[in-house]
């Protein structure tokens, strides 16, 4: 479980099918049944918890167990505003309605983020065959059931979460008409939602803007393709999520010193509370020997989420960033405060790396000439796409931004984002 939010909302978390993972899932179920998770939330947050999210594989698998604790959760955290989770919406959609029934009349927002990458030529490849058709079908089934419920003050807010890989990007670029098909797919779903929705308290955030899969293997060539990909969206009047993230820097300049306003709040206002305390949901399985061994024993796994697993890196994360009790928790907070509050080094690191990459022909040499653009690029990378967990996995330090992402945005993509950003 986690309070807060994650701008990456990892959609491809690798969960190997094995007896070990079944064992871990049963342990999680027993932990929920015992109510131990609630004790840990109280210990960390007291009565100050405002956002509660359920993460770790597919939340609909454990919603029935969590329901039993909703009265106690609401009593324990009087400031709670949002309860939410991200779902593939492929399993047990009716459980989401049942969960909403438990919350009827409460002055809360139930946030449901739906992982859907676009038409079948993307979603069915990224996830499973038939998902592009089945996910909307399940959403509309849920909507029809919500239409007849007396929601009272309860709000239910749905949103799309599309995630694209380099294969998706290159596939769309090979047939530009697919950009139109992608937009048309979501526009039709959004229209259908409006027509079928009978509740003013039920909403759908209509953004269809995709985010990148965040590995550590992007090349300069990938970055150039990404620039063209953003350009195709911009030509069609479809600004990407990265345009909105840059726009926020100009809209709320007085908040720039607060990284959580713009980007990852992991280890700050947001922490992952599993059987230990984590930066975020990303490492919920990392303290499980069975999970780690199931990956490290198969080095040929081609999955972005685990392709960079190395035993030394994982040992570092387990020792220093997955903590139980004092004084470890105090040290963890101290380290993460350094990441979130004192990041001049991180800005200078990005600028230094961009200079070296430009000299090596790995990013656009224009960054050598335009230092103002370089300054803005460093700020953007650190507040709009930074992820401490990715930095740990790739570089062994929360403070070092991914060279991979510098290549991805530094070969024309950031210039396209700047062109599409409107500054008042």
C-alpha cells in the first residue's frame, strides 16, 4: 500500500508465474487479513494520511480482503480524501463496484487508473490478446452498475494510463495513420463514456497522452525516433503528457523547490507501506528472496522492469531503501530528504552529462550552444521524469539521473516539447 502518487505508474511490472510468487501472494493475503498493514500505516502517518493507494500486482485480487477494514481505515484517518489503485481491468471488474458500494455516501474520491495503451495493435501486443476490446467492455459494465447506485458524496474518478515502448513508437512511425487511429480509439471511448454515464459524481479524465516505458537502455537512435513521435502528436493538436509537465513549471514557478508538486513524491509525501517501508510500490517484492532469485536465475528475461537487475544493486536497495523500525526509518527519511530538498547537484550533473554526451555525438550538439535550453532541460528532467528507483537500479544512487533518459529527450524530443508549451 502507498500514500501519494507516482508519475510513472509502472504498467509492466514483471511478476513471474511460479510457485514462489503464489507463496508470496498468500503471504500478502495473510498480512491483509491480520490487519497488520493498518497498524503500520498508523505508525507512519498517525491521523495525517490523506491519500491511500493499493499497489502490488493486480489490486482487484485483494479488494475483498481490504473491504473488511474500510470502516476502521476511515475512522483511523479522518483526513483521508482519496482511495485509489491502478488496474489492468481484466480480472474481476465487478469487485470494483462492490468496493464502491462499501464507500457509498462517504465524502471521498475513489480513483481508478486503467492501464490501456491504445488500439489492439498496441495494447494486445503489450499486454494480452483481446485486451483492447475487453478493457473498455469491462469499464462500461462497471459504469452501468454505478449508474444505479446512490453515491451521495462519493465520487468515482476514472482515468486512462497508456504506456508506450520503443517498439510501439517505431511501429506507429512506420505507419503514421496509426497516430490517427490511436486518437480515434480513445475519443470514441470517451464519447461512449459520456453517453452512458448517468452520475454527475462519476467522471473520466479524458487524457489519452502516453508515457514512456522507463528502462535504462534507450539509445540516441531511440531519442531521434521519440522526437518524431512527439512531433506527430503535436501536428495533430495532441500535446503529450510531457508538454503538460513542462507547462506546470511555468504555471507554478513558486513551487519549483517542492519536487513533489511536479514529479515523484516517493520517500517524501508518498511512501510504500508493505511488510516494510519502501520509497514506493516499485520495490514491494524486492525484499522477497523468492522473487529476486526467480529473476536472477533467468538472466535472459527481456522485460524492462527487471532487465537491469544485478545482485549488488538489489542488495543496496534492500539494505538502505527498504527499512523496518527505528533507527533505520529515521535514516531513510534523512536520505530521501536530501534527494527531494537539495538537488542543485542533480541539476549540475544533468548539465555536465549533457555536455559530455553532446561532445560524444549522443545528444543534439545544440545543447553546447544554448545554455538556457540546457538549464531548462536539466530542470525538466529532474522534476518531470525523475524516478529515484530507476536511478537506484541504473546508477546505484538516487541522485544520478538516467543517461538513457538524457538520450531519449536530448535528441530533439525536448525541443518539440518546448515548442508545444504555451507560456502565459
